[in-house]
C-alpha cells in the first residue's frame, strides 16, 4: 500500500513540476523557496483528497483497523462462515444389546405339613435393547423383554418390558410396559436374592412392571426424578389409572429415595376406591464387602364402602457380606401387613426371614443355596430350602 501511495505521489510531483518547468523556460525566472513551499502545500492537499477518494489503498490508522476487524465487509462475510451457522450433526451411533438370564431352582417346599419337591424358576428372561444416538444429547430407545418359564413347559413369550423411549436434553420420555418409580427407587435395592417372590414383603401387592405406562425421568447431578402414569382405556378409569412419582439421591455409595403412588381399584368396572402409598428406601455400601438396604411402604386402602378402609405396610431389610473371593452370604428380614385384623379370615399378613449362600466361580454364574421361612398370622407357616443356578449372558453390538 505504501508503494502504491509513493507511485501516486511521484505522479503528482511530475504533473506539478511540468508546468513550473515550462513557466521557468518561458519567463526565465528562478524558482524561489516560496514556489517550493507553495508546491508542497498543493501536493499535501492533493494527496489528502486522493486518500479520501480511494480509501482501499490508503494506509489505515489503528482505529480504522479495529473498526474493520469488528465489522467485516460483505466480501469477508461471504468468504468466512458466520458464528451462528449450525455445526454439522454429530455422527450417529447405534447399539444393540442382546441378553438372557436363566434361573432354574430345585428344592423342597413345606406347606400345610406336606413336603413337595419341585423344579421352580426365579424369573428367567431374555431381551433386546436398541439405542440410536442421532444427535448430541438425543437418542431413541427400544426395549423388549420376555419371560422364560423354566418351571413348566419352558414357554417363552410373556412380556416383562415392551416400550420405546426418547432421551432428550430435558429428560427421558417413554411409552409402553416399563418399570415404575416404585420398583426402581424402593424395591430394587432390597431385591438381591435369587427368588421369584423377593423382596418378600414388597412382592404381594406392589408394582414390578406396569403396562400402558407413560414415563418421564430427569437426572440433575446425583438426583433422579421419575414420574409415571398408567392409561388403560380398556378398563378402570377413563383417564389415568395409576400415578407414581419418586425422587432419589445416589452418590458416594449411598442411595436414598422417597415415592408416592396412587391407583384406582375396580371390580367389574365398579370403582371400589383407591390405594395411596408413601414409601422410602435407604441403601449403603459400607465397605467393598458389606452392603445393607432397607425399604418401607405405608399403604392406605381407601374404600367407598363404609368401614372398609384399612392401613397396612411392607418392610424389607437386606444384607450382603462377601465371605471370600467367590462366596457371598445374603440374609433378609421382611414383614407384610395387609391392614386386616388378625382374626379376619381375609388376613394375609406375615413376616419371616431368609438366608442365602452364593458361590460365583465366574462373574456370569451364581450357584446358590437358600432357606426361606414365612410365618402367617392367619394360616400355616411356609418354609423351603432350594438350590439354584443363575447364568447371565449379554452381548453388545455397535453398528
């Protein structure tokens, strides 16, 4: 740019000097200092006028540089993408999980004073789960899971889960048969035994899987909020049939949660009333070898019929202790109260305990020996001793 200005200046000097030279030749008058100063003044004026008319080739000042950097011209904007242009989408990721768990048991069951030897099943099942991450913090989820009835004919097909979900930056939304907050926050932490009916106090009247369910989950930091509602248009209420919400805290080997559940109770399309249930759970991994968890539910059976209201509870306490590298001892105490008086023939309240010894030679295999005792307030006691196997399989395919 300086070279361009110098060339222009030289051209101006030549243009100015030519008439002066001619004038000198004609008049033969010597050029004086005043003539030179007048020439320099004219030159400066012409130079300033030229720079004003041609700013592109003039040398900018520091202020001009700053302004140019802050406000680019249209040519610069066209060549460089603006900061607001959306970045290209993240690479899509797809994952398929295929899994199965076989849990057959064999043992002696004593009921009404009679022994019965039988092959049972501790909830064997198989399933698949597909996850498709199509943008940052966005993914679609498909999950199907079905039971395997080892205890009888080995039938395959009764659904445990069947839903699809959308994970977004503002939470996870799911529709279909899923786990409710009640199991995820309350039962799961005491459900450590190899038995189809555990947790034993939670089991008789509580939720494990719920169909026709809409769910929402949000996890800010160590907190998790879950809200679910059941909408079964073929039976029950014309709107929601069940509402279940819960909040949990999970950090530093500690789990603490509280939930609320309300569901309508019907018989032949006649509403009998509803159940209202508050629950809490607490679990802690004291050491790598010792784990303890407790769950409690307070259940009110609100009925429309006079004098039919009652109040019950469930209580489950579970312990696990690692005896050696491959051996673990598990034990639990449970108490179920359905709210009926002990003298009422309908009363089904009970309490009891169980002890389980596990041997895990490999991570995917558990062999267990279990003793279980239930003492009913209105009926004969029940106890059993069984041996069982549990083998877990899972493979993950990314494509």
